[in-house]
C-alpha cells in the first residue's frame, strides 16, 4: 500500500512538473525585447537572446521588436517663409530604444507610435520650412533639410522610448494650382543667369581678342622695324661697296656710263615711248648725258 501511495505521489509530482515547466521558462529571440510583467507592472526587461526563467502564473511576458521600422507618412501641406505652399511627402526609420517607456506611454502598440512619430515629424517639417524661403527649401534638399527635421523630431519623441534614426523627404512638390507659375519663374531666372554667363563669356573673349591683336600688332611692328634696320644696314653696306669699287675717276666714269646705258635700256622698254609701228622713239635734251654719250660714240 505504501509503495502504491509513493507511486501516486511521484506521478502527481511529474504531472505538476510537466504542467509548471512551460509556465516557468520563456525564450528571448534575436532582435527583440522581452518585458516581464507581474500584476500589471514591468519588473524586468530581457534584451539578450536565450532561455529565461519566470514565476509561473503570476508573471507574464510581452515582446517588442528591436528591428528598425519603416513608416511611410501621408503627404502634408506646409508654408514657406515667403508664403509659398509646398507638399511634403516623408518616410521615417524608427526603432524602440527604451522598452519600459514604450510600454508605459504607448502600451507597445505600433499604430500609437506611428501617430506620435507623424505628429513630431510634421511639426519639425513645418517649423523648418516655415523658416526658409522656397528657393532655400529647394536648395536644402541635398540633405540639410532632412538632417534638421530628424534632429528636431527626436527632441519630441524620446519620451516614448523610441528614436527616429532617419527622416527622408521623398517628395517636395508644389501644389498643382501654382506649379506652372513657379516653374516659369524658375526657368526665367535660369535663363537670366545663362544670359549673364554668356555676356561675361563674350566680354572675356573680346578682351582676349583685343589683347591678341595688340600683341600681334606689336610683333608685326617690331618685325617691320627690324626689317627696316636690316634694309638700311644693307643699303649702307651697298654704298660702302660701291664707294670702294668706284673710288677712282676712271671707275666713276665707267659707273656713270653703265648707269646711262641702264637708263637708256629702260626707256626703250617703256611702251609709252613706242609708236604705232612698234618703233622706239626717245626724245632727249641736247645737254643730256645720253645724247653726249651717243654722239661721242
């Protein structure tokens, strides 16, 4: 009888163990927080993966993802400093960093977190764009505007135990009613800038041409001056040679004789001295050296 009672007790202990064991342990997966609640209050948060122990029945476990969440916000209208309306379309990357605050403020409900994120980002976008002109907003799309919005958004969202890792403006457009007018103004401004650049280019080109022409004129003048100097030197040298060649009366008389012959030859070759029968006619003064030369010979 005693052995039978012992077996019954052991069986009951085994059944109790099988029943209590699953309620006493829980598993924490990678990329998640596990919050342990007791009587509705958080008593522990496990962040490391593995098998963990809890009190059966009196303690419960709720899980929150550590992963980065993407929230695509609805487009919203904002006004620039110069009273221009623009449509901003954003998306946000966010993550839970403090699961205790996340449970206490939002009860770890993701749609509630998205509501708070949307409000914080919208206020940051509105504040940033309202402090800038439309041209400044367009110029700040290189990343400066997104960085500012991300920083300002986090100043309002930290109390919920979450952080906004990145805010990106995927579209920043104009309302349809004034889009055409703004585009025309932008095109006109760009055309004015292009015309200014073209005028500056033409002015610089003319300066370069004027400088080149002046340098060319100076070089040509220098070349002509050098040529004149060489010609003058050559003529001077020629005269020296002539003086050296005809430095006696006999040589001088021969030189004058040859010059007279050359002059007579040129006269015969002149068409103005020809008559209709192609005969050469020369009219000379009686005291001309050519006449004396012809008569003497």
